């Protein structure tokens, strides 16, 4: 049973009524971020119920020592943890000496929570009767500023409704926090100083081992009936906390408000010895603007983001809410302003998975950022991997590979592998292919070839060398085979000849060879530089080609499909429709042994390959493989429904495409996999965008032009989106009757629509 307490709304995530059992889920769903920091939607005031405290600073992590029962050679020494950072949002509230705590109130009513995605803020409103009989009305609003991305702001108001009351606000910052998922219960933070002056507090702390220096800060303003006042103030501090205490007698129906500004400055952006001065500068800017003016800047920032990245859907509120939620969270997580950052699978919403970078970035996220931002943002993501090439070579060396072979990590913070489940660390090597595909995808979409001779070819060579060494020649098959791998479908571990892995390995080698030939003739100086650096020979290239030309692919003559892996047909082929619903999701109900022996697919391996390499296969082949594998797919990976939605739309199976779209767009809102309290599935949200733009919109790059084959679900009246294609903004609108195309700017653009060439002129609607 999926959750359904989130109210349908086109621009907001809404919760009505308080349910303690949903607090942790809501902390994920209502999370805030601005690319530089983020936080779960924890309450500002004390809450003694079940909660998952979480505040995070982009790029700050801790190398938690690996904990396994049996150490294997090649294991990473640590698992990089997204660190729970010092908490700056806290505001304890007392009413006539009784602590406000929604877990202990005598009565709670009119509770609402809203995440306004259009303007980028979170609000909470409720009325509460405390054990002492006082009834209060509370209104809270907070946001993390995009304009000043080191600061967040909170407005917290209390109005006594049935009598006057003495209200005490205690805003605080707290560095005495821990991670939910620590392996050894290590202390992650070393607190260096706690200081207070002029209503400002600062806690300087550095991470253990990684030595990231941070300063958490706060400053508050006090208002009575919207007029700023100087309230009596006491100060308090401990070894881990700093707080101010503001007391005020408030008449019945008067409103006592605190505006709190807080956040982080880090030595990634400032001198580590000047962090308090940097924090003071940030506070001066924020406080001088004030909460309301800073909120107006927030609205302007989000209006600018939405102008390019919004997708509108008319006639289906839940579908509209779903896509905007996905787009909103992607932009909260990564805005492309810092080249050293990447897109973590949970973003700023939880700690599960650790690391900041998975293959999800290249396979799913780059298309979104490439089309909704300037193409430089996508190039920055490619450069991030180039900067980690030396580490990728080290990672391969640890596993016994030589001669500059590169294995990019499954999970990383700094390029070093930090994932320590052996069947993934050692075997889920298909991730290498996604890095190479992203280089190809970037060139295909932007027509910017310069990255490949400048940086990309070195990456492609390292990857090709890895694949060349990873295969072995089977005299029985007279082909090159790949043994002991795990494909994207993690419900088949340690298998032989995973089709997707073999196919992308072959393609990577061919793509590297193709680009070596181009650069040899068209970029001679780059060719000589690269050859001198990585020292490849004609004999080596010939041996790569031999592998690519003679790669083995398991195939069933009976079913006329490629097989997931050699042993797939040895399984008992019982479809998902025959599974008892009580067994779902199987990863929470079955033993791992039972899952591995089953035919059930977590996410599509072969359909992922057909998605990447669509032009290599006929539509008839796609239909055969879709019909064979989808009935065995449980979609328990967040990355699965989007690919199926795109493929179903291509096959004109719009009912299925729409069902898969709803699943990918509302994966977290409806908690399909019953795990949203651990955090959101950020990287798969880019797949939701692809489901509409590439699925229903049919957008592709063909003949060096954008091509569209628009379709629309029967449940929708219309939908629209924009893409930035080679610095031309193209707006697409699809209705039940026709499709229209507009181009912003001054250039005419040639596009293909349903196979026909069309020229779209500036400020002129082209209707098809």
C-alpha cells in the first residue's frame, strides 16, 4: 500500500493534519537545499517523537572505516559518509515555562505543512493546547537562500489564543550531533571553538580525518506584532552548543516572532583561519536585508530557475505535482555553480548510500542539466570525472589492472572508490561505460567536440584499457567473455556475460578507437600530447579492436532475445503478476539468496542498453525485449520506471508509458518502495524529466538536429517544456490535437518533427 497523505497541488507539497507516524517521511519530502547546503524538514522546536535529524554541507564528508566480516583484497578502506553537520535551525520554545513539543501537546489542530516549489520555501502552521492549558497558534516559514547560498532564514511566530503568556525563545546552534549510519560510532567532528557576541553565535569545527574546517553561525531578531523590539536576552553555551534566550510577556492574540538567520561557511570557499569573519560578513548581508527582502530574492531566484526548467501539464494535477517536485529537488541539490561538487543519490535529504557521485550522474542527470542549464554545467560534470582520472587508474591498480587502465568508482567523494559491498565494488563495472557514454552524449547534444581532444580522450583510453584487460578469451565459445560481474540489475550478482556490460564494453572500445582516429587527423598537437602522456601503440589499439569485434553476447534462439546473462533461462520464469502482493517489495521480504535465484529484475539491464544505443536496434527488437523482460521486472530500483516509460512511449504503448511515468514522478511522494523516510531518490528524478521530454516528447538528436515525435497520454489536455539546444531555447507544447514549437532569441532553428524537416523562426509559432 502506497502512502497518499500528500495533497495534490500543482505548485506545492501539502500535508494536512499531524500524524506522528509520518514525521520521518515528511522530513524527507519537505527537505530544503540550495546546492551548497541542505536539511531535512526537522522541526525547529523540540520534538521528542521519532525523528531523523539531518543537516548537510555540500562536499563535506567523513571517511568512515569499512566494516565487513571478512576483508577481501581490494576493498576500499573506508565508506565516505555524507556528514550530518551542526544543526543551526533549532529554536526551543517555552510557553509559561512548558516546552512546546508536538509529541506531548494535549491537543493539536489545524496542522498544515507546505513546501512551496514555485518560490522555494517551507511553512508550517498549527494550533496547540499545551498540558498547562495555554492554546497557541504557531506560524513558521523557512528557506535556504539561493542568492546568498551560505545562509538560511527562519520566521517563527507564536500567538497565545486563550490568555496572555510568557513566551521564551531559545535559538541555538548545536555541533554535538551524530550520523544515523556511523559504522563504528566514531566522533566525526572536532569542535574548535564556541563563541558569542552581539546576538551572534559561532561554532568552529573541523571534520576528523578529512579536516574540513567549518563555522556554523546564527543571529536573531525579535518582533512583537511585526515591530522589531529589544527583548531581554540571556546567553548560554556549552562545549557543543551556543544559545540566546529571549523572554517576553505576550498578551492574548498578540504575536511574538523571531527571525533567525543561520548557516555555514567552510574552508572550501574561505581561508580556514578567517571563518568567523566570513560568517559575520554573511550575517551582515542577510540581516541588513531582513527576512522579507531575502525571501523576495528567493522568489526571484526560483522564478529564474523555473523559467527554463519547468514542465507544465494540463489536466492531471498529480502528474504536474510529480514532475515539479522532481525538478525542484534536482535544482535544490545541484545548480552547477561549484565544479568540485556532484549530484548525490540522496542529495541533502538523508545519509543512505554515502558518497556524492554514482554512475547516475552520467546516465540520468547530465541530460537534464544539459538541456535546462547552460551547456557549461554539463561540461563541468564531465570535467569532474577527468579530474578524477588518476584516482580511477589507482582504483583499477588495486584490483590488479595495469598500464593506465581506469575503473571509475561506484561511489566516491574524491575519485577514490569508497563502496564496500564486494558484488558492487568489484563487479558492478558497467559504471565505467556510463562515463564514456556521457562524453558521447555531451558531444552529440552540444556539438562541442573540444572536450574530447582536451580531456575526454584520456578518459576514453583509460576505460578502453580496463575493458580490454577485464575480458578473457573463451576457447569454447571462440569469443571474448566477461566473467563475474553485476549489471545494473543488482538482483543478479556475480554472473557471467551480463549482456549490458558486454555491450557497453564493446561500444566503449569502438568509441575510443573512433576518437583516436579523428584526433590523429584533425587535432594533431593534442594527439601527440596524449600519445606521449598515455603511451599507446598501434599494436595495443589492434588488440582492443580484436576484443570489440569478437565480444560474446548471450542470445536465446527460442525467444529471439538477448539474455540478461548466461544463466537467465536456468531460472524458474514466474512473472511478477504471479507474485503475491504481500511479498512486495521483495528486497524487504525475501532473503538475498532467494532474490538471486529468482528471475526478478530490479531494473532493466537490456532495456537500459536499448535506451542508450537506440539506433543500434530496430523497433521490432525493442518490442520483443520489452515484452520478454518487463513481466519479470519489479522496478525496485528508482532508476527503472523512467527507462520503461521512455521505451513504452517509443512503442506507442501510452497506457504503460503513463503508468511508469506516474511511478517515476511520484516514487517518493507516494513512497512506492516504502523507504522515503531514509531520504529522496534525487538522481532518478532526472529520469522523470527524461520520461516526458524523451518519452512523450520523443526528443532525440538526429542528423545533428533536434528531432521530436510527440505523443500525449489520454489523461492530459496538454504539456510543455523547454530545452536549451546549442544556445537556442526551444519551447515545445503538445496537446491532444497538435504540437507547436517556438524558439526564443534571434536565430532560426531546423528541427525534425515526426520525420519531417521544419524550420522554426524566432517569435513565430510553428504548429504541426
